[in-house]
C-alpha cells in the first residue's frame, strides 16, 4: 500500500485518479506472484478503505467491482502457479513460466491496462474529485524484521504449496507469530481465506461429477468455439472446473488447450462463482453496497465491457 501511495503521488494526475489507476493495474498483475486470492484480498482491502468508504456513486462501485474481477482473473496468468484455472492444468500439460509469459502474460497485461484506463477515463471527474488518501497505519511503525518475517512466510507458502506437511507447519508458525506480535498486525482475514479454500475444495471433490456433460460439450467444439464456450460456461461452472476437466482429457491439441484456458480466465469476472477469489472480494466489499448485497445482474453488466477487452486481447493479439 505504501509503494502504491508513493507511486500515485509521483503521477501527475489529479485527486485519487493515479492511486485508483495503480490499484486496478498493479495489484491484479501482482496476483501472478502472490496468487490471485491474495491479490483480490489486497485490492479489495485498498478499495474498501480508500474509495468505497468515500461518497462515490453506485455506478462507480459496480464498474470497479466488475473490472477488478476481470483483471484479477486474467492478471494471474503471467505465471503457472497463481491463477486457479492455470494451476489445474500447468503440471499436467507442462506449462512453465516462459510459456505462460509468451502465450498469456503479455496479452493479459495489455488487457488489464486497457480496462483500468477505460474505467478511469469513464469516471474521471468523480475520481479526480476525491482527495488522495493518506497511506500507512497510524501508530508505531512495524519493525523491519517483522516485515522480513512476513515476506519469508509468503515466499515459503508459495514454494511449498504442494507439500502439505511443510505448508501446514509454516501456516501454524505464521499464526503463532501474528498472535505473539499482535500489536503490529491487522485482523487476520481467515473467514475470507476459508471461503476461497472451501470453494476450491468443493471444486476438486465435486468437479469430477460434472464430467458427464462438460467433457462432451467441450470436445465437440473447435478451438475458436471452445474459447467463447468456456468464457460463457465459466460463469455457471467456475473457470477452474472447466480447465480441471480439460486436463483429464487426453489427446487435446495445443490450440485447444490454450483456447480453453484463455476462455476460462476471460469469463472469470462475470459472476461471483466464476473465479475462486471472487467470494473473498465480495465478502470484503459488499458492505459498501445498498443493503449490503451485490446484485448479480449489476455485476454481470459491469463485467461485460472488461470481459470483451480481455477476449479481444487473449484471442486476437
């Protein structure tokens, strides 16, 4: 947050426009390294604190949420371990970081930037009229050693994500550190994290039960058709479910595999269930909407434009 604040002050843009632009571009792309659920949580916390708590219009709130969901979904495709739909297939299909960067990453970065710029231009007057929020928590600064410890935990859980014993040891150690040094900690967002965890657990357990109808549908399509079909289907079945089932099918062409994953991440912002990190974002931001609820049709309408941009970038570039 401090880095985004500093960069925003350097940008020659009025009000909170520069800050908003950086949050909508940098944080989704950062999700390729800290994972999409973490990027969603970070972005939602920043937006809730710096923008949604301000007297902004409901249209801007929905537009921001829809764009954020799409940008998070495609912004995690620079690496093979950050986005749930990519994670489901990367090991099976042998996709490494070089492949992800050359096939998806740079295209996703273009789409994320265009979406954020378009949203900022559309609501330019409203964003420019907001004062640039002052960053940083008040009170005693966090000791640098504790910051390094947190970064070490972050690196550790990413590196050992596929080694449950080490992962759980690190996680329990992390809980102990946060409890011991509670004075320097924000609230642990365990509830939102568990929403993502149970979502993915349910996908693994129940996803295979959808194989009877999804596999024939996918296999009957060409690579172009599967791209648009996956974009639409992911709104109802979750994008990781589509790619997970695709990884179970043998003999798929490379074009088909790329089209399936590209379509799956493109449609990840259309609904709350379209992408695993979305429930975490909703849990953090919904209190700032009328009656504490996000209307599904409002989210769909807000995400359509960014979804079209993502589709054009991932399919035509």
